[in-house]
């Protein structure tokens, strides 16, 4: 049954609109880079100030889990730095996801961001 897992993953990426699958090492390295960047935005005191979010970021299982945690990160950063600064920081994190997500999860331009 092991041969089924990579084929299933490839077919899911194909169905979700991702043109080329990232290699396993690219995906793993990208995930860890994004995780570290997200934790860095919270600061070195994050385990004490934001224990739940820090734990969720640290133990997120995959790139999709980190993608969905951007909203929680945005809310937390907005309370620290204000919404404008938080939006800029999260935008930089969002760009790190390019090429690592299935096409259906990529961000779309917002008409509010004119």
C-alpha cells in the first residue's frame, strides 16, 4: 500500500490545481522556513506571551496547517503592532508559501487592498 500514498498525494495536487508538485525536500524546507519566520514575528518571549499560538505554530503538521494559522498570527500581531504593520508582516509570510501549496489554497487579490 505504500505505493499508493505518493500517487494519491500527486493526484490530489493535480485535482486542486497545482501545476507542479514541490519536491519532498523543498516542501519540508519551505515548511520549516515558514514556521521559523512565523515564530520570529511573535518574538522571543512568545512562549510566555502567546503559549497557544506558539504551540500551534511549532507543532503544525504540514504546510496547509501553517497556511490556516496566518489568520491567528495576523490577529495576534495586530494587537501588538497595529493592523497596518501586522498586514505587512503577514503579507511577507504569505509570499513564502508560493509554489508550496495546492492551487486552491493560494491567496487571491482582494478588492479591498487597492
